[in-house]
C-alpha cells in the first residue's frame, strides 16, 4: 500500500473498532514495523488517532477540530485582487449544465461572485462557498459528508465511503498551499486526502494559484504535475516556475493585473 492508502485504512479501522492493535494494522497494511510506527506517529501528531501501548484508539472530543493550515479568514485577505481576477477567468470556462467540483480555499471562494449567474451542479467541501451559492444563485449545490473545520471553513472526512463516491464532474477547480516540481502541495494530511478523493471524481484539474503560491510550502503532495490540465495565475508569477509547468505539459494561463 502507498502511504495515503495505509492512512485511510488505519483511520477507517480505528473509527470502526475504537481500538486497533499495531500487530493487526501491520497484517492488514503489510507495512514494516518501522513504516507503521512512522504512520501512527504522524497520524497521532495530527490529532487523528491516540497512541496507546500496542496500538491506537479513537480520539475523543476535545473542542473544535484543528488543521495545520492557515485560517480562511486570514487567507482571503491576502492578494485578494489577484485571486479575484484568477477566479473570474476560471468561471468563464464553465458552461451551464456542467457538473464541477470546487475545493475549499480563499482563491476558489472568489469564484462565488461570478458563479451567481450560472446554472451548474457544484460539489464543494467549502462551507462558505456552499452557503453563499445556496442563497444567491440557481446552481445545484452538493456537499460531502464529514466534520466541519471552523478555522478553514472546510467539510472533511478521512474515509472513502461517503456521499461523493458516485459523483462525476467534467473538471475540478482547486486552490492549494503551493505549486512546485512535485505538483500540488498542501500542509495537512487530512486536507490532502480529502482533496485527492475529490480529484478522483473529476476528469480535468484546473489549479487557481496567485503568484505567491510558487514559494516552497507544505509537505503533503495532492496531485502530480501530470494530473494538472490547466493552471491560472497572475502576471506576478515567476517565469522559471511557469516554464517548468509548461515543460511538464500544463496549460498555463496568466491573467494580467491592471
């Protein structure tokens, strides 16, 4: 199993049984003792499981869930004009009647203003995107199951079997913590897993990234460059980064600012 598959398996078993032994997890995942210890340490560090002698158990309620990523309230104030211009161009690609996916993020949230006049079927894990479009548009809105993470305004679940498993979309619009040679990068494993699951339901991936997103940040790879159909950014993006993306086969579109 790859790391992502192991983590999903571990979290599903812990959710189902409350307590699972390390020996049983090793048998099911076929991971070495060292690999499994590393997995459990990382999951425990993210607050997804609790380490006990000989295994792991579920984490009891301890207040609001937290993620290792910036607050949505803070993020949406950064480079807002650039994000808005990128979002406008992204919505221009949509055609009424399409089914699309929009991940939660400060750049994708800017799409709301331009989606008010569209008639789409939209799956989103962003609570504010869903709330705004439900009130101010004729789009059909679909939400995945999971827990609401208040700081990031996201609805996330670590499990594969949920309400989106039969959804299909022509494209997914995704913002990210950063873009680099390894692809789309996030900071939190739960966000990375949730976005990878959404991506499995879409034919094409379109990345919305303002020019600040090309600095190395985060450590969780969501999708390789080969999975990206198009990237929309602003004219402040570094030329070297854009050349690298084009060489990797990504269709790069630069939005002029002013």
